[in-house]
């Protein structure tokens, strides 16, 4: 199907006899925000690790943008345009906000990081870096150290560094984790903004965020797909209510 950007067929992962993910068939449509939810231990993060090849599947295939990427390395998948941000903020704490984004932009040059290159060369990246900083709501923080940013702002910076890789598809691992209510609203608005011209797949515990942002929701439990559809559909599913909503946890 031409509108599918990512598909898994029978995706399975076993750990020494324990099956963490079993026969998962995902279909992610282009231009959508697709949420992956489920109780703790349902296999959500394992699926993310399989998609980005931080784990090798025991069985099954992964098709991205028409290409079978099952046997590709994480760096190859990122170069194809499928880029992941992590649950724990992954920035360089003692670099400035601008320099964090410049480091990410250098990856698009196809070379190693250019810490030793001239300041003039690095300064050529500043307009794009500052545009990304502005896009995620961090204007005025360019010269501040990442370590000094409030936690919600660090999450915004992480999204900026991810966007610097020019992703076609963005995988967000619990983007709201640890955020206060004000920051949740800000990051949710940012996710909606960056999804305007790309596909987003996210693991998220906050059900109100999932309900507000997601076009499609896949519910996992015990490594299997339990239900799929929009929020109104899955939230009324009796099995979902028992396995997921009834627990009070995602």
C-alpha cells in the first residue's frame, strides 16, 4: 500500500525463552501520528528497539518506505529518515543549546563530527541551528548550557536535535515522561507542529495526550496487539478497558 511508510510482519522477539513481542503486524500510514500504548511490560519499548534495530528480531520483517530494513544497522535506518528520540533526554549537558543542534546538523554533512574544524565553518550552521531552536520554542536560550535548562526545555532541545537529522519519520519514546502540566502542553503542541510534514510514531503513557494527538492507536498487551483504531474506538473496547484502562497505567 502506497500510503504505508512503516510495516511489520510477524515481528517477534524472544529473550532466553521469554517472548517479549509476538507476531506483531503494524501498519503506519504516512502523515499520521500513531501511538503505541499498553500496560507496563506490554512490549512497547521492545518494539521501538526492534524497529530502530537496537535489538535484532527473532522472527518477522520490517518494511520502511518500501524497503526491507530487517537486516540493516541503526545508522543505516537513520540515514533513510527514520529517527528516534529516547525516553531519557539525550543531549550534551555542557554544550550550549546552539552547539547541541550544530552537533546534530553535522551528521547531515556525511562526515565525522567537526569539533576540530574552524569556527567559521561551524558558524555556517548557525542559521539552520537557530531556525530549529526557534521552531521548538527555545529562542533566547541559544547561548545557555543544556544542563541549565528546565526539564521540559531539555525535551524540546532533544526534539530539535532529532529534527536536525531531517527525519521523514520520527519515533518518540515517552515524550511527556517526567513533565509538569505546563510542559506537557508545550511539548504536545510541538509534537503536533513537527507532525505537520512528517510521520510520528510514539510510545506514550499520558492518555489525555494520546487522545488529543493520535490519529491511530495500537494497544499492546503481553507482546501482542490487543486492539487498534482511533481513541474513541479503542477506549470502548472491553478487552482494552480490562487490560489497560482499568489498570490506570499505560
